[in-house]
């Protein structure tokens, strides 16, 4: 690899020297003409390495609102799309039959309780047998359990929100007879919202809880949403060779909805002090990881400089070897210069289009 680099550099250098020597000012023997070029300083800035992936959005919590008992819908106490709080009453069923059954059960329980108290005294005085005492005790226990069951059935006629969230469409009406386990509506918690993605096995070593990600959806093409990974599956799917990863995205405006398709960039590494130059400064690519740039020294002389490339960014490229921060590289005018050529730098405003905020 080193031999190839030297050969390419030498061939390129010879060509440019020949061109450079021909650039002499007329009437000034031995004086090389200074060509005006635009140069930009190599600067240090954070560089984020990320994986481009796809995923789908899921609610933080989502449940079907069902009835635990059959009955007639008496009151619907929510609106479609309404925000409700945890424990808020949503639907009330007709409780007449169950309330009557509870009153009957409580009456039987009171009678069995009185019989139980008398039986205890009689059994203590050995006036009744063990069998008679056991029968009274069993009757007392059964009636107590019946009361508890009727109370629970009465409670089931009142359907409350299990958590705070947004109500979905309702598919019932007042007066409708419903069966047990019938779906009445849905309750969804949208803030935060979750994104689920399957990451290829080869990236597993780069995954960890706490990593950040940027997310975009088709519904809001100009918006970027940020979140953090909170779950990395402890196993790899043997069929797809991928790992399930979940992240939470703040969603206070509820713009993101469950089921949306998402394009996202998962941050796997951040280098805080990387050297970055405009991509147009690369004069010649030697291979996928190396290139040639024209550096301008303090004497305004051009130097041919092989550099090692890192991450490709939007209009920029990371330099991991061959160039120091603060050195200037030519971004415009390279066709007029060669190694050793004298150059004149264009005004700073000319380089403005090549500069990006760090």
C-alpha cells in the first residue's frame, strides 16, 4: 500500500511541477506567478458515527378497553380522542341486577354470621357436635365469599382507565347489550412513544443502552425527533440474524403515532476532536481510505499531501492522518497549481460556502 501511494504521488507531482514551471510572469525572469485560490482551514469538531436503520413506532402503552361482565351500557363518560387520567371512570353498565344479588348475598351473610356466633358459644359449651359446628362454619364462609364475589361483579360494572392516555374510537352506544370480554374502545399512551428496530448481527458489538438516535417520518419530512435506546434484546433472532432494539422518543405534541414507519440514525460513536475538511478539497482518491489534498503552508506555497480518510459526512470528510488542525487546504483552483507553486488566497468571504457550522 505504501509503494502505491508513493508512485501515485510522484507521477502526480511531476505533472504539476511541469505545469507550475510554465506559470511565470511575463517580463519577470525567475519569478513564479502567484495563482489565486480558495483555501479553507482544517478544523476540529465532533464527528458522530451512526447506523442508518429503519423501524416502526409503537405506543408506550396500549390496551383494549373490555368489559369483565356482561350487561347493558348505561353511561359512556369519555369522548373519542379525549385525554383521560389513570382511574378515571370511562363506562358504567346497568348495575340493577348485580346490586340486587349483592343485597341478597349480604342478607344471607348476616344470617350465617349470627348462626356462626351462636354455634361458637354452643360448641364451646359442648352443646353441639363437631359436625354441626363445621356445617355452620362452612355456611358462613360460603356466604362471605358470595358477598365478596357480588361486590367484585358490582365493581366490574364500572370500567376505569388503567393508565393516563388518549381514548380511541368507541364501538358501543348507550343501551347496547354487551358480552363479557367485548372490546369497547382503546386507550393509548403516546408520550413517550417507542421505536422498535431490528439491528443486523454484525453491529451487535456497537449497541448499548443509552445510545442516542435521530428519527424522521414521512408525515413530518422537515422534523427530526431524538430519543435514547433503553432496551437491547439479550439474544439474536436465528431466522433473521438481527437483534431487537427499542428506544423512547419524547412526543409531547403527539405528532408521532403507533404504526408509523421511521428512518433513523443510531449513534454508535462520537469523536469530539476530529479533524474535518470540505470533501471538495480531495484532489485525487488513491483508494477507499486515502486521498491527495493540496495544503498551503505559511509561505503560501502549495504542498502535495497524502491523507488518510475517516467518516464521510454531508459535504465534509474526516481526516484521521496526514493533516493537522489549522492547516489550509485548497478547495477551488487546484487545476491551476502544482507542488511548490506560490498561491494567493482569496478573501475570507469566498470560502464561506465551504464552511459548515461545527
